[in-house]
C-alpha cells in the first residue's frame, strides 16, 4: 500500500528534469499521474510529444498508472483540458504540481519585450491557469458533497531567484516571485475546501542550469555525493502531496541535496514610528544611521547569490 494510493495527480512540465522526477516519485507512492509536457527546449522553443510518452512508459513499466497530456498550461482552454483529462481518465484530481517553465536570460538593458512576456506567461499565467481550473473542480466537488472537506494539494515550483534578484534573470526572478505570492493567495482561498497550497524552491540541476553563470555551480561532480541531482526534490513534493502534510499550507520550502529549509515571514530589521510627519531631514535622521556602513546589495533584502 502506498501513501498516495487512490490519489490522482497532474504534474506539468513532467517530461524531463524536475517534473519527471516528481511524476515518478508520486507514482511510486501509488498516485495515478497525468504527465503534462510540450516537449520544448530549455528556452521554450519547439515541441515534441516524446518526453511525456517516455515518462508515462517509465511509470507504467514500474507498475504505476499514467497518461500523457500535451496542452500549453498558459492557454486557458488547454489548461482546462488538462484538468479534465485527469478527471475523465482517473475519476478525480487530488494533487496539482505546477512545474512547467523555461528561461530566456539576459540583462535588462538587452532584454526584449518577448523575452520578458514569454517567461512571465508560461510561469505566472501557466501556474494561474492550472490553479484556477483545479480549484474550480474542487469547489464544485465540495459543493456536491455538501461542503465536506476534500483531499486537495496545490504545489508550485518557484525559485530563490526571486529572493536574490538573480543578475541576468530579471524576467525569471519576477516570474518566480509572482508564482510564490499567487500560491500563497491560493492557500488562503482553498483552505475552505480543506485543500492546501505550498511552494517549493528547488536547487537542482536542470536544463536551465546547463549554461550561464550557474553552470559551474550545478555541474555533476565526478565522484562523491551529487548535491544538485534533481532526484533530491521528489521526496518533498511527495511529502507535501501526502496525508502527512494535511495541516501544512502557505509555506515556502527550499530543498537541495540533503538539506531542507522552511522560510517564515520576513522580519523587519527596522520598525520606527516618528513623532512628527516625515521630512527629508527627519528621514535621514532615522535611516542614515541605520544604513551607515551597510554595503549595497550585499547587506540588502536580497539573499546572497550562493
């Protein structure tokens, strides 16, 4: 008996990388999985049905149940169709893992409108479309059951890029920030169904880390423990999808290697109420001493890029 026996999951971007690992992990614990993938390159170009079919075959050969779905998650009707494929094929939908995405890196001064729009579209709108149609299904199901709580898990894939403000990835950092706060908002809304919503911030080797400033950090070691292997991310997704995490919602969990980190609410480093309305001079009297000696960026809200 698996901890997810009888549960139905959708994993977007599941044809390769993190999505593939997550789909295989969920299936290994008994979930029936809809494998969604357009089979694009790391920059979102091209398409192929082969990656999704390969993952379905892997799951089936291991004794699990899976079906492929090829819709674009950022297309409203295609996203609705992906949700319907889970319900029509397996009779339910319990777990929605949003992972689809790509990157088109560049400095702001060299970034085109399309480079920005396309990344925000697939990440933020794609997450929204899948969350929206999933929650619509849950809402109707809950109403049909007289408002009884249901088994629902929303799991979104973001990145600490939005905490660091990654150099050369302004579109990607903005998208991951959007995903995070979209999911936190969803957590409040779906709570009335008995459902949860959480964000995973993985540090793992994917096609998006094969080049650029991160390639050297994420490369596979010749020997020893592989800290950034994507397989390390599967268990946290399975845990959030499981009954063990029934009371876990509205959280950010960062995972890499053998490490897990749970973020809590940001804490104010300075919280001052002035006696009089602010002027430039009184602002300097309070903020000047506070920032004196602090280094730009290094001592700011942005996390160190390490």
